[in-house]
C-alpha cells in the first residue's frame, strides 16, 4: 500500500538478466514480482542465500539497475526522477578495504557527495565533513588521513559518514558489516542504530548474517530465487518463521 | 605427540621509519596431521604474520625469533633450496586476494600449468582440477583472463592449483574475506572438503568466529601477537576462559540479547613494542587488576585449553610457576 | 571509542629522496645509463661533439682513433656525431610515439573499463585485431601508406604498442571500477567523467607508468627494425636502426661501425626493462619476498 511515510517502495518488480550469446545464452530472473517498502526511520532486513537476488534488489532500490518491469518509487515519485537529486539516496557497501579510494584523503571522500550535489570543490565542505566525522565516532582531524592509515572499523565509519553527509532519506547497507572484525561489527551495528534514531532515515539492510539483521532490523524480508517468500516484524520472524525456507535459514545459523 | 607444525615462542619485529614495531610477541601453536585449526584474531593481532612465518614468507626486514618446525624441519634455519622444497612439497598457501594472486596477462589455463610445473600436481589436467572445485564448463574458464572472472571463481582456481600439489599443511589467510558474502560459505566448504579427502592439515586464519566454529576442530585465539587461548573449538568458542575471547564472543550479534545493546569491546587493538611488560589486553580488559599491567601472563591450563591470562574467567587452581612469575 | 590504525604502511617524509633510496642499485644504474644517453643526445649536437655528422671528413671505414673516437663510415663520415644524432632521433621518435600511446591507451582503457560490457568488448576486439599482426608487418603496411620516414615510424610504434597497453590499463581500470568506492560515487550522483578522472585514473596510474616504460623499449626496438629495413628514418638523418643497417654491410671489414650502435640499442632496451620491472614491483607487488 502506498502510504506517504514510505521512503521507498518496490511494486511487482521483475529483473531479468541475460548473459552470453547464441547457445551460451542464459537468462536469469534475479527478481520476480518483488513487493517491498521501507518507511522513514525503519530498517528492513533483507536476507537470503547466495544468488537469491537480494543484491539485485539493493541495486534496483538504489537506481543502479533498471527493473525489467514493475515500479520503484522514492517518496511517492518515480525513482528515476528522484535520482536527479543527488545524495537523497545513499549506500554503505560491503568491503571496508575497497569502500574508500586509496588515493583520496578521508576529507575528500566524505565531501564527495556534497561536492557532486552543489558542484563546489570538496574543500568547501570541510566543516560539514569534520562535524560528520565526529558524529560517526571519529576524531575530526582524521580528514587529512589516507585510507591506508585507518583500521577496517575506521574505514567503515568513514563510509557511513560519506553516506550520511547529504542527509539522505534512504540508505542501503549491503553486507556493510560482514567483512569487519567481530568486535568492530558490534561497534558499527550500534552506530547504525544510533544514527538512525538521530536522522530518521529509512534503510534496507541486506545481509546473509541473520544475527546482525535481527539486531538492527525492525522487519525482515526473506528472498528465495528472486522472490520474497516471507516478510514479518523481526520479533515475530525469529520466534515463529512461517515459510519452510525461513525455518531452514534460521536452523543453519 | 607428533606435530606437523610446531611454533614455539615466535617473535617478529620490524623497524620502520616510525621506530620498532612488534608483530608477533611469543606465539605458540601446534597442528597435528589432518587437524583443522582456526586461528582467530582481529586485524593487527598478528595472525597473518604467523601464517606467513610458517613458510618464511615475511617481507625482507622482518627479524624473527623463536622456532618453527614443519614436518620435523626447522624452517628458520633451512637453506634456500630446502626452503623452496618445503614450500613446494609440504605447504600450500591460499591468499586473501585471489585476483591479485593471478597474473593478469595470462589465461587461466596457461597460468595453472605454469604454477603446477615442478610440483606433485604437474601431471594434473587443469580442466579436471577445476572440476574438483565445482567449476562448470572448465574448458571455457581455462581460456579466460583473470579480469574476466569473478572473485569467487578466481579463489576456486587458486584453491584448485594449490590443492593439486596435495600439500600436507594448507595455510589459508582469510581466503573468503575478499569474496562477496554469498560465496564465502561455498568456498570454505570446498577447501575443507578437499583438505579432508587429501588428509591435509588446515590452518584457517579468520576473524569470522561462526565459520571457524562450524569448520575447525581446534581454535586458537590471537591477541597482541600471542595466542591467548587455544583448545577445542567447542570449549574455546562456547565457553571461553580468556576475557578477550569472552568479550569477543559476547560482541557477536549471534549472542545478542533481544532489546539489549551489544556490548562492543571498548578501545582498539594495541600497538606492540618488544619487551613490553604485562598483558596486551589489560587496557581493554574488564577483569584487569594492577598485576596485569606489569606481568606477562604465562600459559595456564584451564578446563582443557591453554589460556594466557593471570585471571581467567573461571577461577581454577593457579599453578606455582605463575605465582613465581608474579 | 577510538580505533588505532595498526596496519598502516609508512610513507617516506621526503618523497624524492625516499623514492630514490627505495630503488636498488641495478635500477639506479640503469636510470643513470638512460640519463647519460639522453644527455649525450641533447648536449652532444649542441656542443658539437665529434663535429658535423653529415660532413665527409676522413678516410672511409677508418678504425677508432683519437681523431675519430668511433671510427668512420663507408663514406668517411665520423661515426661519433652520427651515433649521437642517431640516439637522439631514436629516443625522440620513440618517446613521442609512446606519449601518444600512453594518452590513447589510458583514455581507451579507462573508458572501456568504466563502461564494461559492449564498449569494453569493442575496444578490446580492436586491440586484438591490431595485436594479431606481427609488429614489423604492421609497420611495413603503415610505411607503404604514409611513405617511409619518421611519421611512418611514429605511427607504427603507436599501432604496435597501443593494443597491449590498452588491454593492461583496461584490465586495471575494470578492477578499479568494480570497487565499492566507484559504486558509492555513482550512487551519490558523481558524474562519469569525474569518476574516471578522480577515482579510476588515479588508481591506474601505477599500471600506466609501468606499461609506458615497457612500451618505450618496444618502441625503440620497432624504430630500429623499421629503419633497418629502410621504412623508418631516412638518410641523411641517422637513427640507431639505420646505423646498424649500415654497419652490417661492412661487418667483416669494419666491425666497430656495427658495434657502437648495437651496444647502445641493447643497453637502452635492457635499462628500460629493468626500470619497468622495478616500477612494476613497486606498483603491482605480487608476492611477499622471502627472508
């Protein structure tokens, strides 16, 4: 149902990939009739096994991939129009090692989305960057450092700062903590919860890690071969998973 | 007991422009033939250094102390020819970044044949090897260049090549860290299955407690360049005795109590220097007492595992040598 | 809550001194050889070392002496100024050509790597077609179209070196383009050209430097080969290839005429390759070294 407080809504989305030519041609239906919505201030956890289509769903929600059919709306308007306002949608991606350009200083990286939006130089946003670094629990003078001088946890905090600096309404976390050390994972998951309370963004938290999803998500959606087979509030889902596949996933952990 | 690998009091020091740093601070570890050992630790704990040390693969400039014995051979005193023989015949390494381990100018097939030359896997047919790592249509893959394949595929190719030589000890340094989360489980399972069928011992370096818990017989936890807890995986991960292992296990979201905030370990990993007194974890340790700052903990046997701590989580009788040390 | 960076690599304080100190003696020697050749090619003609390269000054095919340090050629011209001029011609033609290659390949490789898919396919296939021709055949083809001379040598070198370098830069760019920071920049709405310059170019610059060096050695070889066959630099100018060709004619009677340009050609190519290897070890380290 389209309600005004939904930041993102996918309705009946199909995504079909083809690869190869001639006899080698393969057709893969990565998303089949996917319906999902994320409300402001809410985290939707998206779980599933390898190849279930959850990363494709993230890419479609971010506007990186156009769905084959179906509609994607952002704050009630078509996503493609929303993409013309850079910075309204952001993402924190998988690998903290590759999430930052090794050649750029932290300050330039964090300022980039702002610079892309207003066309000014990254240096013009120095104060905003330093405030943002502080908010994600980093010392502001880290802005002069290069990524190779940071630990994995610090890098992922920088990636979060870069995503938050444009005050997005919607953030996709795609396996954002899976590559981190366990004790750092806990720090970052706590940070995500705190920042969401502060900023009220809606978020799609994609992960194969059901424990992490349970900790941060308000609702959980389970994907299997491109379809969402179950959506439920987190507490309900982890207590009484309804779909047999959900039960299998939970047993595997 | 007959050990395939025995690391005794290993130390590694580097001198950088910013002064001396210590990567290993007296680490002990043993692996029996056929055993699968998970070496758990955060970045900077020294686990990668220990992994490389097994094959004496550290960068030039590293100063090494202690002894490392592989298959009865003293690794640190081997001559270059014998060292190469050891690496070729006994050891196998799976790197973290598989794409970086492949030569971008060579097709997969040619590079596999080059890598296999002179090893026990020389007669292996690359296509058959790829089939063993469950790659569909291996003939097509052999004709591709490294930039045309995915990270998961590249890691399978590396694994196929390494395992073709049937090493006695496989050292895998976070082999799944560079892969997307989906391929991790598959690749881990693959390595463990292959190792089991060849009777290969595995030293699995990882920060993923749950993966280690699933696949490894024994778990050794590293902190600050030392192995601080070492015992059967079940004992170490389910019922830790070292305060660090316990804090680590508690901060795992899998152990989160609904409605309660995850207890993250405060602070960051230590920067080590040679000859530092005390326990490296003391500054972050909830159980630390004054003694912990000034006295290096010695190995204690607690509930069937070895713990490096003056005050392990459940009190047991303190052996006399620890008293003497304090 | 504060993480401490423990795996940070150290950077030298003085970049120039640090960079020099970090190369081994062999590489520095090779760089010295190359610098010396360049200096000779630039300063030699200006200072008039050995006199006018085109003037007939002495007996024909005279052996090296105090007057003619490298001997004379079959027309009685002193070889020293001719060799100096030849080194200059070869280096200039090769360097200009390689510069063109670097620009074309870097741009092509980055665009191909960024767009991937069809664009990547087209660029790489063009490269494959060019790569399939043996270098010399390609060069002769070019010479027959634009006529023998410097231009032919230049275009040939570019055509010979572009495919491989584009492939290498393209592969490096492809790896960079799938990195999360590029995706994050795209999501944030950063424009494609800006991403290519700010993120991709800066991260393939190491590969570009390495491949440019290798291309330079190939260029010198191709120039030599073409001039040797008479399709490259034309008389009365001189180049290393041309001098070697002249030298082979009187190889038995006057081996010195062949020796000097050949030795210089080999030295230059070896030096450039050593520098290339050293740069590659720097920018694309593959394996940790043993103790």
